[in-house]
């Protein structure tokens, strides 16, 4: 008996070790790329690219990319919007190509290193080179979006159903830890640039470029550990392109409960993204806080998001991902509602708001990703995760629009911030109505013990 079971046991142990090794490699892509979102997009690039555009502006404050008059102060926002539009076209094509060929890893490598190179190239963004900055931003943002489609699509392949919430949560935790670590180093350089013998603008350019170097260097780890799977697409399937994307959309209509989840995610995640992007405006314009207080709040969110992601992963094991996400949406609504009452000029209360946001931010995102992975038919992971990313990016204008309209109609940023509560309330109702167990069965996947 022992002779027969020993090879089986050895094989099982080897498979487990291989899976854990691949999972650890997968975590490192979050570690690699998250510094771009934190240091580049959230902190340094917006103000710096705006200053470069203003240096190149005419007497009326306009720059003229491709002959189009654009206010220098709007150039960064318009460039981000352009990158989102480009991403919406590129993501589904990359997802279709990955699923059809089974060659995710080379596509991930290409997207990651193009994005990392564009970010490292931001070191040369000085003087009046606003067009260079805009072009690099579009390339980096679009590359990140494509790489995240491919990265997320590995989740159902490297984690069995009972492990998925924990694996997704650890990935987000790695990303937030990395973002906080690099941002601390960047802020040290930025605030002490005289000590290092460099100008403020040079310090910013080093911070921007360092994010690209970090992204590229640590991408080596997942590329060494992740492996491609054989494609399940049948010969003669449509080649990647517009026709393939249209076919994917039609195919998704066969899974209405998966689409129902995507709708709920679209709504509440738009609230999440708007809070992230507009909280600093609320802090500076309504609460009259200085830049140092806002940066400290960003760091608090990054650090506590690590704790929140891991803690909510544990809660999901006990109560299921859906219930845990629903609980987090209640916490979001209460936290943002409390933000309405923050006193002006008191950074400590704003830090308390940052603590509340940080504790639910990472877990909401991590568990949403793992829950969606159960609703994806086997062999179509990259295609469906491209739709997941598109539902994120494709509606990222709605929350800021509501925020802006609320301020325009009331003249109060307090009314604007509290208006975002509606996204979490509607998202809660939509998600609560999705029978996730049935959705998992409809997608042809095994149903976890708790979901």
C-alpha cells in the first residue's frame, strides 16, 4: 500500500509546491507595477506635467498640441482621458489574443516593458517638453491597462476556488506595500533634494523614472514563475480583432448573471475611484489642508490598504466574498458620509478619514477580482477580464461628473463628496440581487464552499 501511495503523495506535494511558487511570482507583478499608480499618477506627474505645459503655453495660457488650443492646466486631465479611450480599444484585443493563442506571458512581458520604458523615459520630461510627457503618459497608462488584463486573467488558473480570495487579497496587499515603500523613498528625495545636490524638478524626474525602473526590474519575477497554458480555442476561431471582440460581447450575453455582477461592480467601483481621485481636492479646497498633510494621507491609505486587504481576505473565508464586499460598501457609505462633517483646518480628522478609506479600499478591490474570477467560463479568462477592466475604466468619468455637478449646483465640496454615497448604495443593491452561486454554476465552474 505504501508503495502505491508514495508516488501519488509525492506528485500531489510537487503540484502544490509548483502552484505556490507560481502564486508567489504572480504577487510580484502587483509589487512591480503599483508604484506607477501611486508615485506617478497619484502624486508627482499631474502637478509636474501641468507646470511643464504652463512653461510652454502662450500669453493666453494655451498650448497647441496638433494645432488644437488647450489650456495648460487641462492638459494632464485630457491626456489621461485619451489614454483611457485608447485602453478601451487595446484591452479586448489583447485579451482575445491571449486566450486564442494561450501565450499570455509574452504579451504580459511586452505590455509591462513598454509601460516601464515609457515611465523611465519621463526622466527627460523637462523644459517645455509637454508633448513628450503627454505621449509617455498615454503609452504608460495604456500599457498598464493591458498588462492588468493579462495579469488578472491568471488568477483562475493559479488558484483553486477555495484559495482565490486569499490569493487575490495577497496580490493587492503586495501592491499597496510596494507603493507605500517607493513613495516614502520618493518623498525623502523630493523633500531633501538640496541635501542630494539636485533641483526640485530633477528630483521629481528621478522619482518618475525610478517608478519605471522598479516596474521593469520586478516584472522579471512573475515572468520567470508564471507559465502559459494550452489554449482551449478551436481551430478556425476568429482572429483577434474587432470581430472577435464583438463575438466576445455576444458570448457574454449567455451569462446574464456575470453581466449583472459587472454592472454592480461598475457602479460601486466608480465610487471608489472617484473618492481616490477627488479626496485630495476635498482636503485642499474645502478643508484648507497643505500639501504635506495630503501626502501623509496618501501614505496612510497605502499602508492601511495592505492591512485591509489581508483582513478582508480572512473575513471572506468565514463569511464569503459577496457578504464581505457588501459589508465593505456599507463601510464606504458611512465613511464618506462622515467626511461631510470634517472640520476645516484639522488634518487629524482628515487622517481619520484616510484610515477608514484605507481599511476598506484594498479588500473591496481584491475580493471583487476574486469573485469575478468564479464567474468566468474556462478558457476565456483574458477576454472576460478585459471586460472587467473596461467596466472599471470605461465608466471612470461618471463619478467625477457627479462630483463636479454637485459642486457646481451647490458651491460646496461637502455636498460634492457626500453625493458619492449614492454609488455605494446603488452598488450594494445591485450586488445583493446577484445570486452568485447560480452565476458560478452557469459559468460552468465549481462552486466554493463559501462565496
